[in-house]
């Protein structure tokens, strides 16, 4: 009898374990099928931490900035995705997007042929970046814009060929064959070198991003504010800026394009530009 009871216990225990196993398997299937049916796809978006006002982390520790704000509006039009913003460095952003660590990144990036080999660029830009010339205030009467600079001397601080600004000057020269700017290629150098060379008279201008000039020279806490009474800046044009997508995210880039067009048509992009820049920068974009 005792032996029979023992066998009975084994049978009951086996049935119980079988039921538990079946229940666990059903739970796993339900969970995976629910994820497949329902939730939005999580999209990891990297952005720079201190590129005010384009992309930065605000006083509350939140992702902020014009490009971040635009992408948050894009998210509202794409319920199939859930955007998660990750503040990071310039280098990590580019390496991370290329490797797939991030689905896309935004950093006020210009489109270049070298970058097109590594990333998907959407058709629609997310913003625009104003560039212009830094020159000596002593030449304010002669240099009013880029055309007058070209006629004055055209002696521009050399530019690295891989820099998108090189292409900008190259394009200018094609349409100003009679008064071209002296375009000389160079290896990378610091902005301090460029400002110094202009002040010394080795060159008469340096092509710079307006935001960089304002941050470095005009701002009282800028690294080169001591040069504010010697240097000046004149705008040339605005260059479109784009988010960069991992090569596997073509569908995401296509969906982004559709959403951006809606935001442009509704006036939301212009509204955000005025909030973060105080003006519409796209009006300065030239072919």
C-alpha cells in the first residue's frame, strides 16, 4: 500500500508540474504576441548636450533645443514609434548611429558626401545653421558681405577639404568667376588660430558658424570675448541641418520626411524657430 501511495503521489505531482509548465508556456506566448500586435517601436535618438539652442540638456535635466523640439513634434505624428532621447557627445553620436547603438542622431549636422556613405540622410532638413565671415573691424567699410570681401581681397583662412564649408566657398566661386575667393585647403586647426591669423593680417576673413562666433566672441563668458572689440561678423547664408539615420532605418527616415512636411505646412517649424532663434532661419537658405 505504501508503495502504491508513493506512485500515486508521483503521478499527481507530475500532472501538477505539467499544468504549471503549460501555464508558463501560455504566458510567454501571450507576452510575445502582445508585443508583436501592439506597442510602438522604440527609437533611440542621440543628441548633443550643449549645442544651445539646437540640442542641449536644460536646467531640469531634460532633452531640449530646436532640433529636439522638432523631433518631439514628429513623434506626435508617428504613433507607431516611441522616441527616447539620449544626450551624448559628438563622437559617440556619430559612432553610435553608424554602429546601430542609436537609431538616429541630431547635432546640427550638414550633409556631406563622406557622411552620406555612413548614414541615411532624409530628404527634409530638421533645421538650418547660419554661416558667415569673421573679419577685422578695421575693414568694416570694405567688407559688407561675402561679395564685397571677395572683391576686397578674397584672402580666406584655409579650409579642410572634408569640411562642408569648403564646398560652400567652392560653390560661390563657380558663380563668381570674375572675383573668386582664394580657396586654399588645409589640415584642421583651432578656432583660436583662425581668429589670430585674421587679426595678424595673414588672412582677411574666416568662414565661421554664427552660433560659434556668438558663443566664442560676443558672449561675455566666451573664450575669446577679449577679441570682441577687434573682430566682427557678417552673415552669408544658412546651411540646412539634418538628423542622421542608421543605414538600416530607411523606413524611419521616410516616415520622418512625411511628418516634417506636415509640420512645415502647418507652420509648426516656423513657430519653433521663432521660439529658439527669434527668427526664421530657413529664409536664409540659398541654393
